[in-house]
């Protein structure tokens, strides 16, 4: 799907390799040129001495190259060869020949001219300059590479992706069909006087299929797809961004009807605020984009699609009528969407009968299309590694873990002390969740290191939910802090192993107070205001109050976790012990520990 990027990086590598070769050549040239001058100091034989030595039959071998005045000389009883400069090669050869005829045992070797020797010496002397020049041109070309490689390569701009390749997103596709129609038959729309949007902004998390759907529109309408990423506009020299935008649209006008896709538009379209260097550069680029978008009339049949995962960052000017006035949110797929995506991406895979796509879809709430595609790919790798005939359920399970927590690191040695700590930490999460009604069941607990984590507790995936209640969020905090609570309770010391839990918990608590208005003291107000002054209007010390509330929520949750673990200490010990023995506890084993309670 990403052959455009592949091609780009391939070309980039080609350039880099060429540059390396050129640099090597340059160095070689310099060495050759300078060494010619140096050689004379060491191991040289003056011409007169050479003649003398030849006359006294002290020379064993003379090697010379046609056209060169430098000869190699091997004296008898001397190991090293010497060189000598011969003023007149013709007469020198004549002289040696005569000596040979007279019975001297000199071996005279005459080499043909080498390729290098045939190049006029002035060219050799300007070669370094030529190479330098070539280097400069190439480096300059690399700078403007993004444009050249992407825009001017006609083969890249035809895409075969269609709506059939985009799973789920039915409503979004429906909405975008209008644009496909317009690209196909613009006259139909203009005759009617209908206004077609010039720009469509796609909002959504990375990997939700924004690029894919943009390509699909081009594919459906059978028009060229010209794309560029926002970060590419700003990465190079100052002033280049604006000129790239200009060139991009120049090309688009030539190819119209077509789609212009600007990925990561937030990189250029970020709110204009301060006046730092980078900002001004961005402004120029952004201004150019605005000029271009205002510049073409709506019957020019160029549709500009842009993608971002940070809509709040965008400059308002981009959202004005006649620019990106149509906005479509690309959501993370729901159960139905995930199943559809899994189906599309497993089309070419060999799945064994025990693989159940429905249940994978159920287990992967919150996963994006890219992550799901990645899981299937990893599963295929896993199956190959395990020498399975086809992809088995175990391969998929392992792939899911690999994608979510990272690679299992069986080889990493862990001290007994750390193992005990991890076992109690993970058991703490699991036991606490068990007594929290809103939390999902434990699926697997492990103390085998994986990725950066020393262990993990996996839960059964949540149903897709649109709303999360306050109770649910509070209990989630208790579950998250259960790890740290167990460390404190049992080992009476705490570790860095809980840092991720704490990060997530703090974020949730902060959102509860500042985003979802769940704090009784502060009330239902959105404090994550879009502009700094929106926060300021609540008074100077509002920040302190927010901080106190967050702290309060976290502390309450932590204390609840400690309480729960105290109450069920027997279970905590049993499960930690089981983990120390077997390293993993699965769903069934876990349930057995609680059988006595029913
Ligand atoms: P984004 O541009 O939103 O970051 P991409 O369009 O680049 O995401 O998606 C990355 C990959 O994930 C796609 O190439 C595709 O393989 C897969 N993917 C994402 N969403 C979908 C979807 N709805 N249907 C099929 N594949 C998808
Ligand atoms: Mg993308
Ligand atoms: Zn933890």
C-alpha cells in the first residue's frame, strides 16, 4: 500500500550511495594527484645513476608504461623497487635494448597505456573540481527531492485503491462519493450551479485510514493523486516551503481533474501565534497554501484533501469557506468495522480453522485499522516462525501481545527480587480488578518481560462504548494503581515499574476534572480551553484547585486499592505465588482462585 513511500526512500538511498561514491572518488583523486608529487622523494633513482647502474649490469628489471616518463626499476640485491624519471623514453628504450643485445640480463617490460594515462592530464587535474560540482548539484537535488520524486513521477500518481479496499467507514464513504462524482463529471455540477467543496479535512487518529480513503477517492474517480506531507514542507531550507506549495499546485492545475492530498497538515497549518523563526517560515508556507486554495476556481476540479490528528492545532484561516469547509471525522473502527478490516486484510492469508476473526475483533476494541493490519501481518510471521501450515489462533494471540505490549523477552534474566516484585505488582492489578464491578475480566497475567514492561496483566476487551461513566473511570484508576498498592503493601517499598500506570492514571484523573466536568468542587466546565485566556477567565488560582482535585481523585483510588488488597490478601499471595512458579496465569487458572467465593 505504501509503495510511494518505498520508492521515495529507495531513491533517497540511491542518492546517498551516489554521494558516498563521489566523495570516495574525490578522495582517491586527491590522493593520486598528491602522491605523484610525493613519490619522488622516497625510493627514486636519479636518471644518471640509473644509466650508471644499467651500464654496470646492476639492474634486474625495468618496467615502463607507454607514454609515461616514470619507470619502475628493480636493482639486483635490493628488495624494493625504485622509480626513476626518464627524460626521453625513446632514446632510453634504445639504450636499454642495446645493453640487452650486448648481453646484459635486464628484463624490459613495456606496458600498454592504462586507461587513466590516456586521459589528458588537464582533465585529471580538474576531476576533483568536477566531482565537487556534481556533489553540490546532487545535494541540492536532494533538498528539493520531495517534490521531484513525488509530483513529477506520473506512475506514482495513478492509484488503484478503491472504496472496496476501505473497510467499514460506510457513512464517510457515502459522504465522499459526492466528491468522486464531481471529479468524474464536473460539468454536471457546474451546470447546476452547485458548489463543491474545494477542501476536505479528514480528522482522525493515525492509522485510521485517512490516507487510504483519500487514495480511494482518486482511485474511484480515476484521477491522479498528488500527495505531500506537511512535515516535508517545512523540513528543509527557509522559503522552500512556500515554493513547494506553489509547485504542488502548478502540477495539480496541469493534471486537473485531480486530488491533492496534504498529510499532517497541522505541520504547516498550525495556529499562527508567536513570531519565532520557524513560525514565520510556517506562516509563509501556510499563506501560500491559502493563496493557492483561493486561487483556483471551483470549476478547476482540483479537490484538496488534508489529514490531521490534531484538529485543534489548525489555524482558523484554513477552515474558512472556500478552503477546508468540509470536515469528516474518521473514527477508530467499532466492532463491525474491525471485523470488516480483519476480513479485508486476511484475504490473502492462509488462516487455519481455529482462527476466529469475530473473536479477534471482539478482543481488539480501540485498535486502528493499521494496528489490525499489523496484527495479521505479525501473525503470519509468527506462523512462519513456528513452522505452522497456516496461521493458527496461537499465532494471532501472540501477535496481539506483540503489538500491544511488545516482544516477549524470555532471555532477559531477572533477579529473584525483581520477579517477586513484578509478581506482586501484576497480581495486585488482577486481584483489585476482580473486585471492581465495572472492570473487565482478567485474560492473562504474565511476569515474562515483554517490550519495556517487566510483566503485564491483560484484560478481556471492553465492548465498544460511547460513554464511560464516572464510576467506571474511578474504578479504572483503582485497577491501574493496584500494582503500586501491592508493592507497597507486601514489600513495603515501591518501584519504578509502576511509572506507566501512574502516567495513565494521572491523565485519566486530569481529564475527569478538566474535560468531563466530573469534579463536584469545580463543576461541569471544560478547562482544557482552546485558548489560554479561556482558562484565565476562571481566576488565577484555578490551576491550584484543579491540581488539588486531581490529587484527591488519585489518592482516593490508591487508598481503595490498598483496602481491597488488604481484604483479599490471601488471593494476592496465592496468585503472586502461582506467577512465580509458572510465570503466566491464564483466564481459567485465574478464575479458579476465586471459586470458593461463589
Ligand atoms: P492514516 O493515514 O489515517 O494514518 P492510513 O490510511 O495510512 O492511516 O492507514 C494505514 C494502513 O492501515 C492502511 O494502509 C491499511 O492497510 C490499514 N487500514 C487502516 N484503516 C483501514 C480501513 N478502514 N480498511 C482497510 N485497511 C485499513
Ligand atoms: Mg496517513
Ligand atoms: Zn502495572
